[in-house]
C-alpha cells in the first residue's frame, strides 16, 4: 500500500478497523502485522500494480485510476484485478478546458494538445472516439499547462474541482470515476495464503459495511409500526420490544445498511416515533 499520500491514512484506518495493528513506524518500508500472517510493504502508489503483477506482493491497495492506466500502458496483458472496491479516495479522471473554450464533443479536441499524467487512459479515449490529438505527458502540475500554453486542454484527477476552478478550467468529459481498490492476482492465490486472504477480506467487507451502517433505536406507538418500517432506510426485519408499563408503545431496534440522514429522522418523528437514537456500528459479520 501507499507509504504516504492521499491513500495511506484511510488505508491504515481501514486495516485498523479490521483489527490489524501495524507494529513498526510507518516510515519503514516493511511493517509486520501482529494479528494475521501479513506483512505490509509501504511504497509509492505507482509501484503497487507492478508489485502485485510480479508477485512481490499478494495484495495491493491502489487507486482505480493508477490500475487502469498501468493496465492500458502494459506491453503484456496484466493479470492483476480488483478483488474488492474500498470506497474511499474517490475522484474522477476528467478532460478539462479553459473556461472560455467552447466544447461540444471530443471531436473539438482534434489537432489540439492535451497535457496529462494518464497518457494511456487518454490515448484509449481518443482512439475510441477516433480523434487525433497530441498528448503531452506531465508528471505533476498538469493544471497549469493551458496557462503556460503547453497545452489546450488537460486530462487530470479532480475531487472537489477547486484546483480546476483556481486555474480557470472546466471539466467537460469524465473518463473514469475512481476509488481505492484492493487488487490481487487471483491466479496466484492458493493454500494457506488464500485462507489468510479470505479472512482479511471477510474483515474488510465487515469494516466497510459497518462504516455505512447505523444502529437505530426508537420508541413508537404499536400502530405506527408499518409506517416506520417503510421509512427505515435499508433496514432488515427490525426488532420490536415491549416497553414496561406501556402496552401501546414499543421500542424498535434496527440496523440500517445506509447512512441515516436528518430527513429520515424527521420522517420517523412525523410517523409517531420518539426518542430516536442513531448509533455508529463498529464491526459487523453476517
Ligand atoms: O507519492 P506517491 O506516488 O505514492 O503519491 P501520488 O502523489 O502519486 O498520489 P496522491 O497521494 O496524490 O494520490 C493517490 C491517489 O489518491 C490517486 O491516485 C487517486 O486515486 C486518489 N485521489 C483522490 C487523488 C485525488 N483524490 C486528488 N484530488 N489524487 C490526486 N488528486 C489531485 C489532482 O491530481 C489535482 O491536482 O488533487 C488535485 C485536485 O483536487 P481538487 O479537490 O482540487 O479537485
Ligand atoms: Zn504516485
């Protein structure tokens, strides 16, 4: 996984939610996990797909943008694939042009220069659209290229859009919606390794599910039960408990598989619920 950068904090956090604690300091290349027979290799994100492909590592955590780019750029087809999307480090790979540039479709880029750190992804898009344009490869600060007259457009990652805006650019086409992925070469996983990985995957799935899920508790008149069950977001059969000394009212406990918004709580209240509590769930295993 990435040593430091936009992927690393969330990755360490996810591993810690899986009960995996990293023994040594993060500045080292190699970390031993105490709880499972797993060693962590901390590297630059760009090296991760290659390490997994070559068998240096069995698993990797990397942005979909990097995996896609390297697969497209590879001379031989890569066997490395996604085993679990992890849901964080979300961003988009987009084409952007200066705000004043008129852009109708990709054909408008014919004969233009486009700066990017993702030449293979951009090349694939242009080829599919049968547009001939010049790709200017830059390793960083791609967003300044139009201002420096190095290029007429850029193809880069955006998250909030603030960088584009600050550089007078507008996104006109999305190539990829990216997120962090757990990747592996499944053709190489077998025996004890596969068993350890399955254990890790079960924990990862549980940690990811728990992250979104909430435990909801509320009181409601018995008669409001059907209405409340309809409102509870993504909840499987709620638990209904009697309230001591109050035969007309019940307590309802439910696990919601989605985020619970204020709007949902307002709807529950309007349907007759009171004492509504929404609690985070730490771990989950089905
Ligand atoms: O040192 P190393 O090579 O490991 O790190 P790196 O510098 O190559 O990558 P890093 O840490 O910047 O990003 C790692 C991964 O995070 C990327 O490959 C993406 O999968 C993901 N990610 C998510 C992002 C962003 N969001 C993001 N906003 N990567 C980069 N950006 C940059 C973007 O390039 C642009 O310069 O942020 C700027 C835009 O951000 P906004 O919010 O202004 O739109
Ligand atoms: Zn990198």
